[in-house]
C-alpha cells in the first residue's frame, strides 16, 4: 500500500494532499476519451480513478474486464462498494509498481489519467505532457494486445508533432492517432486553457 495522502472529494473536485487532481469540467472530455479508446467487449485498464468520470463511461461501454489502478483509497469514498460491484478489480498502488508485474498482451484499452509525477508544476505544455506520457507508454505498451491502445489527454494539442514524442514512437514500434476536443476550463486553471485539446491513442505498428 502506498503512503496515503489526505484526499477530499466532492462531485466537482478531487484534492489529493494540497493539490487539485481533477475537476468536474473535464467530464465531457473524459467521456470522449473513453468513446475513442474503448470498444464493447474490451479488457480495459483504467489508471487513476479521480472523480470516476471515465470509469462511468467505461462501464457504459460494456467491457469484458475493467481493472482500476489507483493508489488512494480515499478517492472512492462511499462509492467503493458500488465500484467494486461493477469492476474486475481495484489494485491499490501506483502504476509504476504494478505495470511491470502485469501479464504481457492482455489489455485491449488503457485509459491513462494518473496525476503527473510533479503535478504541482505541471502546466499542460507539450514538454510536460511528453514527460507525463513517456515512461508510461514505454512501460505499458507490452501489456497491450495486438490491436490494443493507450489513451491519454494532451491539453497542449501539440504532442503529435513534437519531435521527441515522434522519436519515442519510432524507437518503440508505435504509432499514434489524435482526436480533437474543444474544452473550456475555468479561468485560472493551471494545466489547460480554452481551445482544442486532444485525445492521443497510442498503439503498436
Ligand atoms: C486526473 S485524476 C483521474 C481523473 C479520472 N480520469 C476521472 O475521469 O475522474 C488522477 C487520478 O490518478 C491517481 N494517481 C495519482 N498518481 C497515480 C499513480 N502513480 N498511479 C495510478 N494512479 C495515480 C490520483 O489519485 C487520481 O485519482
């Protein structure tokens, strides 16, 4: 079990320690990510539960399996029993510890939305987004089935032309497809601004 930070969750905001992890304005974007990434009957791995917005959309897509990796028990609050009734299992740890232990080629779609490692300083820039995605993509690609995909949010909407990202894809035999989604975060949001964001889908060549 990871060291637990105090978690406070409402319908519209999740705070982990002193930082805001996710807010309710992302609901449509989270649904869009799941619609683009998850097919009916998939074996799905969700990384980072947050407010459960993506989780609800995964449930609606009738997956064959739905696993959740989430280090903080407190994010589930009183809904833990309800979540457990609908998923294959919750693994309470960080992805960094669990992904290396996962069996290869067993997951069709991964919704990757953990907090960035240094989320206090995460600005949503293309550089920060690359760092957020890089280690996960390298570690998790081995657990994808042949047609499997990793989905994550790019608030900068610049990752698909960012040279280090293109190099990472090439070195690892991967490709990406991007889907634009218009967002209107509240004024003062530290990691996103009004305009197009993108859902990035990474899969094997
Ligand atoms: C941005 S929120 C996820 C939002 C979620 N997709 C939703 O629809 O509400 C990030 C979540 O990742 C969790 N998290 C933080 N670090 C993590 C790690 N290393 N591995 C897995 N989950 C992590 C946080 O506790 C939080 O629940």
